[in-house]
C-alpha cells in the first residue's frame, strides 16, 4: 500500500475553530473533557489557527492540551493568515512567533499558510512567507509545511506549479455536497493535489454543521438505511473514505458532538458501494431544493461599480435556503462581505444581470440576501 506523510495518523482530527464558549470565552473545562475523550480513543491530531476565536483557540490549546499531555503524544497544526491585517513581512512573520507563544507547543507538527486563493495568495508571495516557514523548518520549529485553500481548481494548479516542491500537504474543503459543486470544486481540487503526489487534510466534512441539519425528508433517507447512524456520521465517513488522507477535521463544539464523531471513527470502515449510492440519492435530493443557481463564474463581479461579491453572498443565501443553518449562513455572509460591500449596497444598475450566463435575477436575489443578513 502507498506510504505517505500522515498515513498512520488516525483519520479524525479535532478542529478547534468552534470550541464550546461561555460568553466570549472558551469553556476550558468542557474543552479539557473533549480533549481527554479524543485522546482516550487514540486520536492525536489537533488543528487550530492564529485567527480562530481571535487567538483564544490557540490559548485554549495551551491550557487544555499542551500543559496536560506529553508533547510527543499528539500532533498540533496551526496556520498563518498573512492577508489578515499584516502591513508588512515582519508583521506577517510575527504571527508565527505569536502562535508559538500562545500555544506553548515548542514546535508545530503541521504548519499551514492559511486560506490561499482569491487575492489572498499574493500576501504570502509579497512577504516571502514561503522562505520564512522553510527557515523555521530547518530550525526544527516546524515539522511539515502545507497550506489550506479556498478557491477553484485552476487557481490551485497555479499555486502548486510554483510551490509544490515547498509543501508536503494541502488542506481542502471536501464534503459530499461540494464534491461536484461548480463553486467549491472539491473533487477537482482533490484530484489536483493528488496529481502532485501530495496528501490531503480535509476540512468542513460536515459543511460547518449544515450536513447535520438536513431537511427531514432527506435525513429520513439515511435513517431508513441505518437507524443507528447519525446524519453527521455519513458526511464524516464519506470524507474519510478518500485515499491519501492525513486526517479529516471536525470542528466539534460540545461533548455530544465529540462522542458521536468518536463512535463513527473509532472503528472506521470506508463506505461501501451501496452506502455511496445512498449518498448519491441524498445529494440529488439536496440539489433538487430550490436555490440560487449561481456557478460562481464571477462575470457579474468584473464590472460591478459597488464591488459586491455576488457569488459569495449567494453561497451564504443557499446555505440558509437548503439547510436553514442560520448561524452558519450568517458566518458565511460575514466572511464573503468582509471587504465592505454588502448585499444592500446594490444600486440596481443591472450590469450583473446583463452578463449572467444563468440569467439570474441578481438584483432581486441581493434584496433577499440583504433582508436575511444586513
């Protein structure tokens, strides 16, 4: 069998982006319990980032994990978002040292350039973060270098053509609804990474919790086949059944979610052909739900006088329409409109509608988005 980086790492990773909270602070005691249960079952991969919970995630890692377990007994991953407010190369590089201090980890097993794609990639090039992390690896402060990615497969191909020799893995958003999505292109991105012989870390296997919130008539398809399996477990197993994986991250927010995921992955078995047919049926039912038929071609954004991220806003609307995931959809919307223009900033000039290949009534749909989120 193929031997690759992370092959022997258990295929469930603890994503520390959605930790349990008490007000604005991490619920450390519940987090400790979750960490203990995770490790007791033999799982070892923990994933955080410089920006998660405004730095509180990395600090929680120190208190709940690093201070309580031998350093060599677990793998720790974190990420550097050079695009997130760094005004120069030094400020971007300082994020690495801040992460070291917050976590107290001494070194990072897996270190990622965070969220490449769109206009974010240039910051890592402009600040030469690639060389910086390579230097930290030589010093022993990083064991393995990779990057996480959110964009189309052709953009990923361009990055790997330049930097495949500098990285050892890539982290991708993969779940059964995004597998053939024209906007996310999970399958195409996965195949691109594997073409370069690199292993993959999977993020968002449950699509930010949305795939645990399926409409009743769709979740019934899963329950009819296996009454004992949770709806979330299908999404997790689907992702974990792919080849060349380091691990599959699940952003668990409470002990119940942790217990369900551990039950699913403790004695993990890849999906059978029959189970994949069930997934296909569920996917078809989800696709049949009325939604905005946006393919994220971005023709609409090229000459938008307001600079509105129309495809990104429509992704958030569709998350709300399909899964009724209000919190997740609001989070999507906040991210997609972080640069300023919101749905309500549309001036109804009609430029976008004149070039939309799908003939979407964009102006009206932006009004809907504004009513939902603004």
